[in-house]
């Protein structure tokens, strides 16, 4: 299943080709080592044995879980996702889904290394511990309550497998995914996905929800003159109205401030996300919601601009960062033909991924007033832990780069 990426609308895509420069494509350029004859020879056993075996196992696992979903759907109102209800049906669908996702890790050779991150004192330093044990990915001993929404960088098609195995969350997914046989039913009934339709250009960037139709428009960046060369500007220092927690932004010190942008009318996507976030507060045992605020995939060498759809309600979020260290093949899916990508990925002997778990991020009053500020400060916290630079690239830069490739001006 492919989750929708929270990103800009069509008007932003149209602007992307004007003034295209080479540096606009940097986060989307393939950075695999050249496929030499020696490496191709090493890859041959994977192509002949692992690839067909993994395709067969994928079909078996997905079909089995689809049968489970059909079983729990008997006599059930399928207009209402199971994640919004109680009872045996929900338990069976959740247990089966977690088993399916865990099998996915095994089938695709994904080696997960968990790194738990903790905000420390009044400093911007982050403490990290590998392989800690905690509830739903939180560090052991962490007393922060669960956040309704997981915000995560988007790198690979495998992101869905990894996140589903660790959290079994709901996703913000493209409306067209609902019509895909098997996957659409599983995504709606078992995962309770929020469906996003493509935004019309007439919205003028005012949509703030997830998906291609919910990126919150261009927005205004933080003050670049006072930004850290890698992490950007830490701003919005303050305290949260939550009775037990100060705003997480208070852990970061910066003299930079920015005025809150005027509020925009919420879209259907924004309203659906806010409703799910409010419902989670009364039922914290239910599924969390995953949103990819970058709006598209990258090659994993940086964190793209975060759109503000996940942050409009001012609810706490749980940052999760994915980093795929690689030697021969980068599993990122940004600028590579799908058939080449699938053959290379399914032929790998193993695919390591580092998953950075953060405690819930509670916004300061300034961040709640300014979702753009909230989004960028969460991104800077993720950048500090992963040591990935923050860049202001967006979906429009990727689309402009792809147009150059299709026109034969640039190679992929």
C-alpha cells in the first residue's frame, strides 16, 4: 500500500519548471555506486533466487491477510473502519496486520535498528540509546503520553512496511488507492486510512491537509539569515498548555522569531486529520496516524521542507525518522524506473534501516499559533538526531527534475 504524501497542489507543480537549477535536484538524484560487472555478478544469485521467492512470498502473505480482512468484514458495515470500533473484529484485524507486516520485514530482508531519542534538559542536545524497549516505540521509562500522529520523513516504498511492523498505524492515502483491488479494502477496513482527493488549482494553496491536495501551499520559510547551517532556526520557545508537559520547543534556544501567518480555512483533509487526532485523545489504545509532511520521497540525504497539514490542529506529534544506510543499492524511491527499482530492491541480500523514535513533541503556544513554525521546529529536532541537513526543496523541484529527465536533457 502506498500512503499519500502530504504535499503541494498543482499550482506549485506548474511553477517548478521555471528557473530550474541543478541544485534543485540534489535531494532527488540517485546516489548508488555504479553497477559494475563484479557487482552485477554478485547480484545474480539475488535475481535468480531471492527475487522470485520474495514475489511469491509477498503474494501469499498479502492474500492471507486479505482473507482475514474479508472474514472480519462479514456482517460489518464496511463504511466504518475497524480501527474506530471495539471488539473481536478489531483485535483480529490488528493482530493479523502486525503479523503480516512482521513477515514483510523477514521476506524483504529488512534489518531494523531502533534508536530511541530523548530530549535532554534545557539544552538542544538529544540523548540516544539503541534498542531500548518501550511502549509503541517510545523509549523505555518515557512517561510522555502517546501522540495521535506520527510524522516521518519519506524515503522508500519500504517505509510503509517498516512503520506498519513497528506501529500498525493508519495512513493518509490517495483517493485512487481506495479503488485498487485488495489493497483498497485492507487500507480502509483494517487501517482506517484517511482518503485524500487531488486538489484543484483554484484552492490557491489553502488546503492544509495531508496528501497531494493538502500541503498548505508554498508558505513562508523561517528566517534564513539566522538559520543554523545544518538544522536551521530553532524558534517558538515557550510552554505548552498541557498540564504535565512544557512545550518541547523550550528545549531549543534561538533568538529568531517569526510572525504567525493568518489562519486559512480548513479543508476536508485537515478536518479529517483533526477529528482523528481528537478521537485519539479519548482512545489512546487505537491506531496512530502516519503523515509524511515532506510531500514526496527523497534520496535520504536530507530532510525536505515540512508542510503543515499534520500540525494545523496544534496537537502533539511523535517524530519518527528513517535512515537507510547502504553499500551497493539505495532503497530510496525518488528518480528511478519502477521496474528497475523493484528488481534491484528485491534482489538485495538485506536492507538495513535505522529508525529514530522520538518522544511526543508538545508544541509551544507560539507553535500552536503558527503551524508553519511548529512543522519546521519538529523537522529541526529530527535533523539534529539523524545528522541530516535541512533543505527547502519540495515536490515542485522533484517534478521539474523529472520533466528534464523525460525531455532527455538529464539522465536519471
